[in-house]
C-alpha cells in the first residue's frame, strides 16, 4: 500500500525503486509531476544498495583494512597481528545499507514522491496494479533492473552455491571458494573472501578475465590477482555441481573441448552475469516488445512501442551500471517534461573496486583497432608517481587514448590506487569533447596520484616528463 494518501491517479508511475527508478522519481517530482514509485522490496535502493554495489564496497573496504593490517603495514613500521571479527564486519555492512535506504525514504518524503510497496504489473497502458490496488498514470516507466543469470547444472541454494546475494551474507569464512565467472562482481567478492582467508579459484569461460576491458589492463590485473593468492582458470567451462555436507564438487572442462576434471569447494559463487527482470510485469499482456534475451526495446527517448510506457536501466540493456540507470532515469523524465534529456553513452565510466582499483571510460585499444581509428596512446606507471611511492601503492598505470588527428580523448584505462576517482577527470574532459592536451596543460597538485593522469596525457603528445 502507498506511504501517502492518494486517489490512485498520478502523472508518472515508476515500477522499480533501484538507482534508476528512485532517481527518476525524485527528478520527476522536482519537475512538478505527481509521482509514485512501486517497489517490491521493503527498502528502496534496488539490488545496488541492498544486495549489490553498496554492501560489497563496505566489505571490500573492511577486508582491505584486514589484509593491510596482516600484510601491508609492517613496511610502514606498524606491526600488528589482526584478529577477524566477521560478525562486526557484517554488522557494519548492514548498518551502511540501512542508513542509506533510510536516506532514500527521507528524500521521497522531502520531494513528495508516493511510495507504493508491492509487485507492480501493467494491466493496460496507463494502469498499474499492485496487489489488489489499481493506480493510473499518463506515463509509466519500467525500471525493474536485473537479476543474477542462472547457470544450467548449477542450482543455487544461497548457502553452499550462492549468487552475489548469498556471498554477502556468509556466516563464516569458507576454507575454499570457487567463483564461476571472472567479471567485475566475481572478482570483487572473490577478493573479499580471499583477503579474509579463503582459498579462492576463479573459473572463467572466456580466454581472459574482465571481458571487454582493455587487454593491457586485463593482463596486469590477472598478474596482480594471482600475486594476491587467487587461482585463475580461464578458458574453462563448468558443466555440473553436486552438493554434500562436506561441500560442493564442480565438474569442469576446457571451453574448447577436452577431458573433464573436478574441483571441490566449501562455497561456490555463481557470477556469470545478469539478466533483465521482466517477469510478472504484464509486458506480454500489453504488447511491450522485448528482444530475444528479454531486454525491453526502446527508442532514443526511452519509449517502448506502447504509448505511455517507457523503460530505463538494466532492463533495456547496455552497461549494467547503477549510474547509467540514474542518467537514463533523469533523461527520461526530463524528456517527458519537454526538456532535452541527454545521456552520453561514450562517457560512462566503469569501475572494478578490487585492490588495485580498475577503471575505464570510452574505447579500448582493441575496439579502436577493430574500427580502423588512428589514435595515439599515452601511458604512465604509478611506480614513477611520487604520491604512489610515498604511500606504498605503486601497482598499475594510467593509459589515455586520443584521436591521432584531432587529439580528442577517445578512452582512458586505469589500474592503480584510487582509479575509480581518477577516471572522473577524464570522463569530464570527454563530456566536453576535450583533448589530451587539455588535460596535459591543466595544473595538478603535487604530490598526487592524479599527476599520473596528467603524465599519461603528456605521453599522448610524446612529452611525458617523469618517465
């Protein structure tokens, strides 16, 4: 039922209270729309806030501190023998999530967004049913996000065979864990449990981890993760799983074909990607078109083939990122208000919050070569950066790619300390159509890791100073 009294008639109803949905709802209210947001969870924030981005980052930070205390502080003259209190660590993670979900509730009340709790379905254009209640709206926005993709032959029970949701709730550190899938989620959560003491094996079907990322970054990442104690098996297919009281036995074989073998583990994390959540929405009933993989089809203005029904975020495909969904949500409602909503898909960053962090925006070298684009590449290692040396965090590099003729920045790829923050400078430059020389001629504070970005830009021009 709704949090505030209403006659059931709205200007905009958004189905889904995740990053795309709740941000769209707040922006719609700011624009003067009478807005409602339907969410099946008891808390707002979607997968990202409740069982994804935020709790995983809380555990990544906590586990990083534990690992630093155990292995990284002696070189600084700080000698400690840390003891893990997993219950407190998990409690802190839950408190972070709880505080942030309450924050969204506050924002809804502040902006007079009506929150409706329950599973929403579209019964006809302009009509949404939640439980026994029916609501009407001129505009309906589908923002239901995605869910973990299943793997045939590997049945999830969220105890021994888990998705990311179960991996965030383990009651004890497993002696051994197998992560099926070498993408962002698998590597982040695998890193958490490795730091806390688990023996972690990552099994990836493709020839390399982090599919789609810059090959040079991937090579460095694989080397670094291996040094941290992760076992990485690429080009490997999981064909089945058997559970017992003693653990899980996986059957694997080479992706290209060959003899099978078994791997045993206490816990198996299935992290092979995500699929759009479109079940129980009534989309077939109202005739909303979807592609073969279940993604909702939309035009450049987020409109489906049915008048008055729109879709944003993971459910329409593209990069499955919270901030991409937020940008689409804002753009969608601004278009409904007659404004020029805008999303620059060429300047949406992606970050892997391992240590070191990995961040990327724009094109990779492989993509530029495939498209026949002539470009310059500037690279600078953190080993040559004063701040990185001072803090003892020198792994990785910054790489900037620029158009060979115009010098416009086409992409940036970073593996190193604070990569997720450093990338934003380049994102902003790309949003404004900036050149590598624009970055190179901008003063950067010394000593700072951001100087590595400046030096990479200088390297594009053939005039890096400190390497």
